[in-house]
């Protein structure tokens, strides 16, 4: 029964992530989902969670401001702290058993109140009682199970080498950081495009003012703009720019084009308008970053 519930949980989480634009409302995780007439919850008051209908934990949960600081190790794996200081606490024993049996779990990361990111499958790699911590790897979504094994109700246990597992974990953590940036930026702009007010969250991105990887390109809200996918592409490709007065400037040659209503109403008529700003001053675009980016826009024009 554990295996079938676990497979159903992976599928349910994937569906919810896609449905809600990259994150899952915490309330949904606490409510869980129906499986063969049973209510399967995925989170609870403690970070290590086991549904009442399962023998082993189904998920681990962290929050950046929590009492158990989890972080990346130098070798690319995630450190997950024990519950409490007793290595033999039932929750710690549950994760230890999952490690020994190579059972996959789900990792939930709280971005802000009511919003969680998810990664799956995650595996307990090592147990360090002296440090009160487990070492965790994160795998690929698409290798949780194989079709034939799914039909047989058997989970697919990863057997890749540690180097590969470190790679997929590092890749997943980078994904989490980018997803966290998106959630925080969109939340600051009340989940609407700063240019056109579009509110469909599946069509919204967090655009970097200073690109990721450049000096000043940190994934923080003042370095972000909530933009719909069209305006994000236009901003990244220097079709439009935003100056330090928060005004949208359309490239001169694009202003002179005649190419139908999308260009006219979606781009050209934005020229000279002010972007929508977050309510909190500390979340508004950093003017120095805007000026640097706008100079790049002018040079590209």
C-alpha cells in the first residue's frame, strides 16, 4: 500500500504544481488527497511527515526562517536536520528506514506564508547522528517510476553514481532558488504583469533586471519585475526598456513599425507609461539596477 500511495502522491503533487503556476498552497498539502477512500495528507505540524495510512514518512519540509537550518553542503547534497536531539525519535527512525530501503520522498520548501515549492523524488543518502542530520539527494521527476513498474505498483529506485546524484541535487536546488525568486517577485506585484496588469499566473514570469550571473544579478525582489511572457521576452530582447523613473520606453524602430494590433496595443502603446509598482517600497525595482539595464537597452538600440 505504501508504494501505491507514494506513486499517487508524486502524481498529485506534479498536478498541483502545474495547476498553481509552480508552487502549492500549504493548505492543500495539509488537506491532502483521496486515495482508495482514504485521506492522504502530505504535511503536518512537524517537518518529517508520515500519513496515518503509511508505514514510512512521505515528505520532509523546511522553511528559511525555521528552527532547523537546512543548507547545501560543499559536495552538492542537502543537509536535513533531525527532529529534536534524539536520534531514535520515531520521525528520525522513519527517515533512517527510508534510507536503508531506498524509499523516495517529497521535499517541500516554504517560500512565504501559504506557498510551498516541491521537489521529488528525494532520497536519504546518509545518516549522521553525531551531527543530528541526514544527507539528502534530489532526483529527476521523470525517473520516479517506469511505466511497466508503475503497472506492477513498484517504485523505481535510483541506482546512479554519487557524482550523478550530486549533479541532479545541485540542479534541483538551483531550480528551487529560481522558483523562490519567481514566487516572491510575483507576490510583491500581486501576481500581475507590471506592464499590462495580466493576472494569469501561468503566463507570468519573474524577469531579472540585471541578468542572473552578472554582478548585481542576485535573485532578490528589487532585482525583479513581474512580467507576462510577451513583455518578459520584449524586455530581455531590448525591444522595451524601463528607466529609473519607472517609465516604459519602446525602442524607436519598433515604435515606427506597422504589424497589427498585438504590436500596437501590446507594445507600442506602453511607450511612456509607468510600470505598476509593488505596494512595499523595499520591493520596488532598484533604481541603480534599472539605470544600468536601461543604459544597456540604449546601447542595444
